[in-house]
């Protein structure tokens, strides 16, 4: 049996490219996340039958404090969702979810 990767959607966010698709019978969904450096793919992440959500890490612009209690404090960071896979919900079965923070 041969599996063909034919992307149905492609999106880019800075140096990250997301490609998504499914097999011709819509039994298997897949998402690829490519990291590019100077136009060359330097990292590939591959997810099968996984609902992927891409979020962007927010900048925390708080001024650093010299007190130890402030240094130990965990500050909330806003991470908006910028992309969500769609084919994983179309394969007709429950799939695990994953968040990719960029």
C-alpha cells in the first residue's frame, strides 16, 4: 500500500510552514511543520491523526524586579491560537490534540 502526501492546505508563520492533508480515503490525516533557515528546511515535525493547534508565544514586557519573591512569581503569558488543523475532525474518529507553540 502506498501513501501519498498531497497537501490540501499550507500556511506560514515566519520561518515555520504548516502543511495539512489526508489520504484519498480520508482515513488518515497528517500535519507537517517545517522550520526553514535561509530557505532550507532544517527541521520537520510530522503528526498523524492528531488535532494540531499552533499558538504564538506572547512577549512578557514586565520590568524585572530585584526582589526574590517577584523573581519566583510566574507571570501569565498570552498565547493566541493562530492556526488549527481541520482534517483531523473529518476522519470520523477521535484523535489526540497537541499544541505547537512558536
